[in-house]
């Protein structure tokens, strides 16, 4: 399988890259900073240096040509302001969707965030305003990408991320309640999801749990 990963230098993305390359997949990693090329090459990834805030659909469609799936794991990052939440967490996700359509790649996995509905009507009481913008950008990306008929979109909304060792056991589903999940288990879940054609059209919450990843994915699909 050939997988294109947007945001390939991110913490979840690098874990995912190592999983995919270890099992024999080819991974093309979209990165903004040329200084990160050595890191992603060390993960077994073919780097493609493109700024998702300024690249055109045509420029991004090039590395996507011939891919079996694309994964959006990019993010503006915790230190960024409201403007970059819109240009990366929404805008770059949309750019990847349009480029995938241009390149004829249907499977699209979007990493979102649990709790996006909280900020649907503004900033909830007590929530950091910038975090609210982040959730709004993620929700807007979900709402506009999922209905696109040229894509087979799967949306995963992880809970609060931790760097604890992965357990290989999760809870995955529409009604899963808020909780924590390790970045390693998010990566393992994404790796399982892109292998299964039956995930398209679903939006699932993801937290740590008691069910092995493969079993949780099968149960969520029904």
C-alpha cells in the first residue's frame, strides 16, 4: 500500500509512519520544513516538502498520484494563534481533500478531535478562546470533507493525547465518552482503519479501552 501522510513530522504521524513502513507499506510524508527531511527519512518515509498553507491543489496532487490512501495528521500546533487554526486545521485539510480528488485517491482519513461539537456555537464558558477556534476549524473540516462524493472519508476523533506506552487496546465508536488515549494507540488505530474499506463515511471517537485495536475496528464497522 502507498500512503500519503500530511503532517509527517508530527508526533502521531511519525509513530504511524514507522508502523506502516515496518509492515512493508510505502509512505510519502508531506512536510513544511526541509530541516525535517532527515527525521522522516529515518522513519522510512519519502519526504515531499510542501507548505500546506500556500501550496496549490495541483502542486499537492503530484505526490498523491498513485496513492492508495491519504491521511491528514497535520496541525497548527498548541503555540499557534487563531488564524493558523483556520489555515492549517481547516484549510490544509480541505486542500488535501481537493488534491486527493484531483489525483483520483478516494480513501481519506481525517484526524480530528473529540469534543468538536462543544464549540459549534461559539466559545463555551471556561474554554480557552484559541482552543475553541481549533475545535471550530476541525468541525468545519469534518462537515465539508465527509460529504464529498469523490472521497471515501473516515474521521477519527481522539480523546486527550498522552505519551504513555501504547496498550494496543482502545474504545472506538460514535458514542464513546471522553477520555485519554496514547499517541501510539492512535497511530495503531489509523493503521488498522486504512486497511479496511468499510470505514468510509464514519465518524468515531477514540480513547483507551479494553478491546484490541483490530477487534474494536471490526465492531465499530458492524
